[in-house]
C-alpha cells in the first residue's frame, strides 16, 4: 500500500496526476483539443513530483526551495480547477439527448467560452514551463543524504539528564524494572518495547534503565535509529558500543558478522532507540545474536505496530502515559523558576491553562516553560497561552520540540475524517480494497505511528481520534503557511495568505453576519467548513466547491439556496443543524458522494435524491422517512446509517436487495413494530451483498432466519434486545469476523455455535447470566481465530471458566461482572486466565461494594475485602502468562443488593438494557379516550412543553392511570420539528428499564398523528407538588421522608447512568419529575428529554433543553451532554428538597447578582444559619447534622466544573454515609 504520510504539495500533486492520467484514457477521446496539453502537463508534473518528494524529507528548506515548492503547489491546484469541468462533463451520460448533458453543456459554455478555456490552458502551460526551468536551476543532489546529519539529534540531552532533575519517571521505571526482575531466570533473548507518542520521554526512560542495569551484563550498547536510518552508520555505532575496537570500514554484511561473533557467547543488553518501522528493526536485529545467555533488548518507538512486532515471542510492550497534572506542574516550575512550586499567585490560573494545553507531554512542558523562564508579567504568559502553537512554529528555540512532538487530544470522528479525505482526493481505491477501507488503513497507520491517539474504542476499533491541544494552534499556523487552510473568525481574520484560498474555515459564534476580508478571493475555495452563524455567506460565491461541512452550525433552510449550483460538490454535511427539509434541486448535485443529515429536523427525503447517481454514503436520523420505492433507486449507495423501521415500513427493507453496491447498513427496529411481520424482511438482509449489518432495537426471532451459503456478511451487531439463544445457522457464517450480541442466558450450546464460526476475530457479548450459573469456554477446537473477547455478565452467581487450550489466539480480553461475595462468582477464582497464553491486554470491571477513582491496585487497598482477594488471584494468574499482558482493574459501586439467584424486577425491565417489549400493553385510542373522558380538560394534570399534556384516567379494570399525550403535528408548531428527535425520545420513554426508583410504564398507543404513554397514577403526586402545592389539610413532607426521597432518586439516576447499556441521561432532573408512590418512595420520571448515550456518540453539541435553574453551566454554554449534567440537576433538586423553594426562586434569595447560588448556600452553611435554608414547613423538626450533610452533597453536585462533580454512584454512597467527610474535606482544601 502506498504511503499515506505525504506533504501538502505532494498530496495535491498525487490527486492531479491521477486525474491527468484519467483524461488520457480511451473513453476521453472526445477531448482531442486538449489531450496533447494534458499529456504535457502529466509528464512535466511527474518529474516535479519526484523533486517535491525529495524536499519532503528535508527538515529545513532554504527560501528558494520553499518558493519553488509553493509555486508548484499552487500551479497544481490551478490545473486541477481547470480540468475538473471536463471530467464532470465526460463522466456523465454521453447521450446528446440526455437532459443533463444539454443543461450542463449550456452552463459550461456560459461559464467559460471555448477560447477562454484554451487561453487558460496556454497560460498554465507557460507557468509549467517556467517552473520546470527553475527546477533545473536548483541543485537537489544530496538532499536525501544530508537529512541524517542536518543537525544535532534533539534526543541527545535526554541521555545526560541527572536523576534528580527527572519528574514522573519513577512509576514507569519501576514497571520496567519489574519486568526485568521477573525474567531473570529466562535464558532466551527478550525484547521490551517502549511505545508512545513523541515527547513522552521514551528515550529518557530507556536511558535510565540502561544506566542502572548495564553493570549486570557483560556487553552493552545504546544506539539510535531515527526516521531515515543509515544502517551502515548504525551498525558502526553498535560495533563501537558493544566494545569492538577493530577498524569499522567494512560493508554492512561484514559489520553484522563481526557483531554477531562478538555477542554469540555473551549476556548483552542493548537499547535500540527511536525505531520508526519494521524494516529498520529487522536490519538492526540481524546483528543481535539470538544466544541463550539471558540477553535483553530495549527498543523505543512511536509506532504501536512496530512495538508489537519487535516484542513477539515472549517480549513485552510498555505503553508510555502522559504526566499527571501534579508532575506536570512540578516539571514546569522546575524549568521556569528552578523551584518545584509556583511562588507567583497572579500566574497560577494561566499556568494551569498552559499545562492543560501541554497535556502531560514532558517535551512540550519543557519547551514552553523554557520560553517563559525569567518572565513574570502576566500579559506575557497570556500571550503565550493565546498563541502557544504559533510560537512553537516560529520560535527557533522550540525547533527540537517541533521535530519530535506528535499530535493527539482533539476528538475527530473517524467516519467523517475518511469521507472528507475521499472527497478531497487524498484517498483512492487500491487493488482489493474499497476507497473507504484504504482510508481506514491510513487512519490506523496514523494511530500506529502515534501521530493521532485513538478514542471511543469499541469492538477493538477506534471510532474517533484526538490531536494534542497544544499542537492545534501549531497545525493552524502551518496550514496557513502552506496555504492548506485559511481560517477566518468573527473577531479577527488572522493572517490572510497572498495565494488563492483553497480551503476556508469560518468560525462565527457571534449573532452577526459573517464578514470576510475584502482581500479574500474565495472563487477557488474547494473546501468550506463553518461553525456558528452562517448568515452573510452565499454558496453561489464558491463555484468549484468539493467539500461543504456545515455541521453544528445554526443553518436554516434559507441558507441552502443555490446549492444546486455547486456542480463539483462531493461531500455535504448538515449534521446537527436546524434544517427541516432538503431542496428539491439537490438532485442536480451529480458529483455528490457523501450526504450527512443525521440529527437534523428533516422529516422526509425528497424524491430527487434518487437522481444523485454518485451518492455512496447517506447518514440520516432513524426517524427520517424514505418515500416509497426510493431505496431501490439508489444504486450507488455503499453505506446507509440509520434506517428506522416501524410496522408500516417493514416492506421497505425489500428495496435493499436491489442495491448491489451496498456494503454497510444500520437499521433500527422500533420494537413496537409488527415483529413477526418484519422478520422475513430483516432476514433477507443476510442474503444481500452487505458486509456490515448493524441491527438495534427489536425484538428479533432469529431462529427463523435462513441466510444463504455462503454468506458474505463480515460484521454483525444485534443489540438493544436480548435474544433467547444463538441460532444454529450462525456457525455457518464463514466470512464473519466481528459479532456483537445480547443473549438472555448463555448456555453450552450458545458457546459451541459461536466457537464454530471459523473466521470470528472480535466477539462482544452481554448476558444476564449463565444457564445453571456456568459459562465454560471449552477446549473443543472452537474460537480458533478469536483475538478480542468482551463479556458483560449482568447478574450475580455465574461461574466463568476458560479450559486449557481454549481461545488459543486471544490477545485482548475484557470482562465485567458483579461481586458482593464469593457466591457471586459461583466458585470461580481466576477464571482460568492462565490458560489464555496469547493474551497481551486484560481489562476487568467489577460492580460491587467499593469503587475506584481510576485504575484499582489491590496492593494499595488496605482493606481486607473480597474484591481485593479476587483481584489479587486474577492478577497473579495474569502475571504467569508468557506475554506479560497489561492488566487494568476498574471498580464501580453497585448500590443495589446482591441478586444471587433472584429474578428481581430491577433486572426484568424493558428497553435498552433488558428488553421484553411484549410486557407492555398496547392500548387502542378508543380505550384511552374512554379512560380520560375524551381527554377532558377536567382530567388535565399538567400541560408540558417537553413531555406533552398529562391526563388522569381510569381504565376498564378500575385502575387509575396517567395518560401522556404527544401531538406530532403540535411538536412542529412548538419549535421542535425534528421528527427524529421526537421519535427517539418517545422510544427512550417506552424502552425505559425497570428499577424500584424509576417510573414504570404501563403501556402505550400510537396513531399516525399522536403518541400516548400510560403510567400508573401516583396518588401522592410529585415532590414539587408536595413541597409547594399541597392542600392545607395534607401534612408536609417530614425530614425522614425527604432523606428517603434524596436517596431513592439518587439510586434511580445512578441506575440510568451505570447499569444501562447504552447509558441514559435524564437532562431534566427536578422536583417536579420525582413522583411519590403510596409509600412515598421516590420514582424518577419525566423522561421527555432523556437521551440514550450509545457507543457511537461523541462529544458533539446538542440543542440545549431543560428547566431554568437546573441546567448545568457547561451544557448551557456548549450543548455537550454528559452524565454530570444530571448530577448538577440532582444537586439543585436537593436544594429544592431542603428549602421547599424552586431552584429559580432560590437564586433570587441570594439577593446579590455577583454571588453564585452555591456560594451563598455554602456561606450560610459555614455560618451555621440553617434556619435561613431549611423549609419553614419542617418547623425545626430536623436533625442539624443530617441537613448539613445533605447540603454538602448538594454543593458537591453543583460545582461549576463537571469533572469535579461526583458520579451518581458516589452520591448514593455519600448519602449512605460512606465517603462524604473525605470528599468534603478535599473540596474545602481545593477551594
């Protein structure tokens, strides 16, 4: 596969040469007038490309070389802009009678007369000739060879740092030393690979290990390989390092023979630093004799694939991690002030912000702190924070950092990134690989090289990546310097290049029209990305646009006017915008390949979508409707996410059988659909050409499916509803490599069928328990190809055991289970992990009586707990494995009781966690009309904005219920036109899991224009009504009841966050949404805004919805959803519970605009003035200590920073009397 890591200039040249070659193919013979010029362009530019590739290997170019490179780059852009109209024209139907050809020919003639095109080609030809002449005047000979000696190796000083100057090296050093100690008796040569991104301190760690251990070996050496290694020079250095004093003038083979002969009977220790690829390692490795003297090799690399290759055969891979914040600050102060503490209070805040940007990278911290050494003025530090990346790009003192430091820490969707690469022409098909698969390989290559860091890892694959924050500004600066991207924001326009703008990024978060600089020429912009407001930008101003990304902007329907004029558009993203419909003329975008309208308010696709003959990737919301027979007409479709199926749309699945190119399909089955009626249509999907099929929702009756033989499906995910058993036909899926299932109760037959799938590499399972309390992975020649296995066991009492020789290739094992006592494991001790000899990674999650803030280490646990005993047993078994796998243990607090052998209602719920949809009653509209007297106004309980109107009713059996009515048509008029949003939230409420502290659904009803939810009637109302609306004859809530309400509601929220998969975020926690049953037990309800946070979700903005006073500040400012916004709402609800006041009214009690509510409450608490806070209705009938504790919990929950708030599971523990004092004391110190 061709290398991905090319520069800006060579990248555009590759794309252009590909197009030039395409024009010279036979089918373009009609372009006789330009073929000769095109051939000239291709031949000349091919030779220039070779020169550009040589320049890419040079770290510093002289001014003449830079100018020539920039000239050729701009020339390539202009030639591509000139020939693209021809490609668009001849790639369409050649029939002169076709409407398109007539229309496009007319527009082309109107846009550029023939003589204008000819003049432009002649002008470009003249520029090419001039560039070629200038190229010949330059001397590029020796550039490649000079690269290796262009300067002092920036890693050199890492070899001579004194131990007392090192920060954060102790932990990593101890880990590596432990590996050396464990293998002391092993006589085989072993390799320890230290891997991590540039600047993490790999060389420093390797050097410290080398200096401490070299006295224990007969022969030692430390050599550096680097990015462009001169193997002969490296062998000469090794020749000298290991103690050979002979002449080193021999060739590579003689040097290798001499080194091998010298090492063959010696116990040696060699460090091979900075290995970039496998080829360099294999060349150096030839000299390292594989003797049986207990020799050891340490190598460092930023490429994870290289590290894995080097350490195979019993070695070890050690992953370097960034410094902690404490160590980062110590290192920063040490370099900036020659002290381990910061003695300048006015710099404290800006120092912390700079360190946050540095992200724990030692090299970044050292570089920035050196630039600030001796500077104490705050404005100088502020300027560094603002332009930190630009400073690193321009300041010669930072040159070493820019040579070493890599990119990480800024989340980017893999899917969006690859599709944009394709649209830009950076990725092309290769033999045997689709374009997207090639892009995926490039993405993985960047991860392996530590240039980006994977995040949102699911099923062993990254769904997104991150770029380091400190490098973000640096990239922006370099991108502008090489005219790759021009950035314009509403505050300042930055540096505008004199070259034509090729890619434009507009940031406008002010409520004003976008104003671009008058000097900005946008007629050659090929990629436009906009954030915030888009007013003031006309799409007609960008005639050659290829990529248009308006995701998360405040886009409205009017802004898409003239979009059909963008004849070359290949990528269009309207994701998460306010758009309600697509223009009918969108069908004229004949080049469009990717269309993303997910999370928009589009109700239905226009029929003109069928005219998009190049459309390969379509991303829609599950509630967006497809017109009848549209699917079967989209013949170019390769990927579709996410097609929602309800009962009346089941037949529409038939259309997918007509799409021969479709490879990836994600379908959501609204489980109130006609399950049996949909089965045949869903089953038929396995008979199509699909490679990847994702099914969510349900229910599914898989036993009746009959896939063809052979079946070409490669990835199959079926989640959202438990299946009763694994169907027999699944073992016949010969091409299946990845499988995800939810199985109600796993039995031996399920395991046997799964183990028989011949090519299965990734397997992720969730189950309630094992049949008869056992899940045994037998050594019956099953799972021969499996490398990744994840298992989540929901209930206590299941024994998991791996027998000898089971899963022989398993590399990565993850398991999650509950542990309250040894009975929860049903006799299991270490799971038989010692039999998994190929393991390199183990991750274990335990829900039990204790939790861990980070990685749990049993040696640090001073309590003699059952958890410590079990983890110690498992860890001991892992340490016996030959590959010395890395292991991580994470503990979560399980506030529920041990459900050993029980079928508690808490775990027999509906929906996303444990779906048994047929337990819900499906009401007819007539039944609900009878129950509510035709929804009489006299039965209205509440008229809600988000939840719909609520009515009291009495069913035919006499039971009292609450009927919640939601008009779909009314939702449109209320400013919430997104049918996808309404559908998702209705589904969330229907599928809500059952827990003793969650409102349980009784049933539902669906009509074409209305939706109804039916709940049991709560005779005691809600917490809000009991606090503020109770009749005079009813007693107030006493203090004991309020404490029970606080604990019960916390348990309910904790269950939504920690026990549901996907987790559920409530988004509107308040007293009015906490109902009280006949025993005054708290039931969390009001799920109209609840959101399922599935594994595909990333940190993306959402429309801010909620109740004033309960909305977390970070959600209000960014729209980003996390479980911590519920924690904030819960804290405000606690204050309501204590004071009897609304949260909004409480803010006014502070009577000071400059005082935040939590600060006011904290002040009263400190002054012991509880009477100012406690509800007067309690009439002093409360316990002061308990009130103080509850206020403390509320204040911890309402902290401004979401990272400082506790999780709901921690809140439950604190309310139960565990850990509050410690957490409060820690917060007081921090403040």
